[in-house]
C-alpha cells in the first residue's frame, strides 16, 4: 500500500513514522519528503523553532539523495531563511544553483546580497536563465525580463546621487551607441525577450527617468517582494507637467526612436491583438502635446493610430481624467469636436458615450448635451430615448 493510501486520522507522530517508513524504501519520492517536512512543522508537541530545525534536517537528508529536485531546494531555502540565524542562507542559495535554477532562488540571492555589483551580476544571470528556460511561456519570460531591467535601473538610481547613471544605462541599451560598457552590451542581448507591451513599458520608463529622474511609480520594485511584484501587463502612465524639464523636441525625438525600434506603426496596423499593449505609447505622446496645449499635435497622434471615432472618445477621456469638472468636460468635448467638423456616424457614438458614461449623475449638463446633439446632428433613437429619460 502506497503512502497516498494511508489513513490520516492517526496522530501526527504516527503519520510521521508512516511517511519515514515509506521513504526508507522510496528515497527518491520527493513528494513524500516534502510531506514529511510539513508534518514535522505541524507538530504541536514541540516548539516552533525545534520543528523548524527538525524539518530542515529531514530536507537535508532528502537533498543528499535528490540533488536535482527543485521543489526540495525551494522548500529547504525558504525554511532556512525563517530561522533567527540565517547567515549562511546566501551561500546555500548560490550552492543550489549548481543543481537547479529557478527565479525564486535568483530572487533570494538578489534580496540578500548587500553588494550592488553582486546584485547586478545576479540579475544578469537571471536574464540568461530566462533566455534558456523552455518551461516559461513567452508572456511570462517577457514579464520577468522587464522586471530584471527595472530592478537594474532601480539599483542604479539608488546607488548614485543622481539619475544620470540609470539614464545612461537605458539609453545605451535601447539606443545604439558605439561605446558602451560590458553590462550594457550584455543587456542588449535580452531586449528580444520583451514583447511589444513590455517593450513599450521599458521605453516609457526611460522617458520618465529623462523627465522626472525616477521610475514610474507603477514600476518601482518593492525589494521585500519577489519578481512578480509588478503586475503583468502593467500600464505605465506619465503625468507630464506644463513646465517640462527637458525640451519638447528632445522628448519627441525619443518617442520617434522608440516607434522605429519597436516597429510600432506596423505592429499597430497589422497585429490587432497587440493594439491594447501599444496604446500607452500613443497615450503618453498625446498627453505630452496636450500638456503643452498643442492640441493639433495630440489630435494627429491619435488620428494616425486609431479611427476618428475612437480618437474623439479617447481624447475626451484623456483630457477629462485630469480635471473631472463639468467645465473641463465641456471644453474637452468642444475642442475634440472642433477638430473634425464633418458630421459622420461616429458622432452619434461620441455623444452617446459622453451622455451615458460621463454625466449620468449631472442631469442638467446631460440635458444640455442632448440639446446640442439634436441641434448639430440627425437624432439617434438611443439619444432621443436618453433625452426622454432625463426630462
């Protein structure tokens, strides 16, 4: 009878003995070793620290005969760092890499290293692992690659008095330069691991550092958490200010290089499924022009990337989200509609979106926009129904 078929209503001590007896004849059954460690940890007859030491002892015996078990190593290392004295943990993590490689182990090393150069070296090793790991999906590989880049940049930001070092690192990696460091040359090899969405996020991070001398808040790594601390497909927003630190032309030039490097125009037109991942690029560029009150250029950004109807709605949302007042809404709508004066079918949708999604709580304003719609365009049944609802 296998260990899986054993009765589990017996006391913990008896269950431990049963598992140990099973392991004697099945030393390569890693699941049983893990079960044994969990049972030891759950003992109520011993103090927690004694249970921890006993569980680590059991896992040490398990690793003697199962050197290449990733599950055993991960459990052993995680338990080891729960001890009051885990001074040898860093060395154990490095030794484990001789037998197994896993993102969690690289993170443990990165987290417990105190030397900045060693932290960088760990991230480079992690990138090489990501490149060769066949078990990872393409999207996860891209996501974790982005996080390694972000952690590297954050290290540069934290270890230097200004942002120049981090800015140079990203510039030399993203933009071709003849004279670059060995680290920067190595990092270039891993850019191909990024999908279009994560590529856009990295470029927007570079723009954010150029202008604000820091990473976007949504991508700032929390060093007390694993590499998954940045949610997958996280959108990077840049809150451009009226007074720019850099010149507008320099920022626009970087957007242009990004567009060419990532082949954004082709990807947007030929890969419909990728459009949502690319839109943060267009949003950031349009917002940049809007922050400088260059509305015509903001209009062109969207007009070149999406249909006029989608542009009008996106533009209105874009302006309105920064100033959610009735006056701001009115101005943004008037500006948007003034850019394209020919009545077309998309106007019906634009007005309907405005009335339905923006101002359903403001009947007076909704009423005035319905009147404007009825005056400007041929009535839509949906709008007429909405009018009767408000009146």
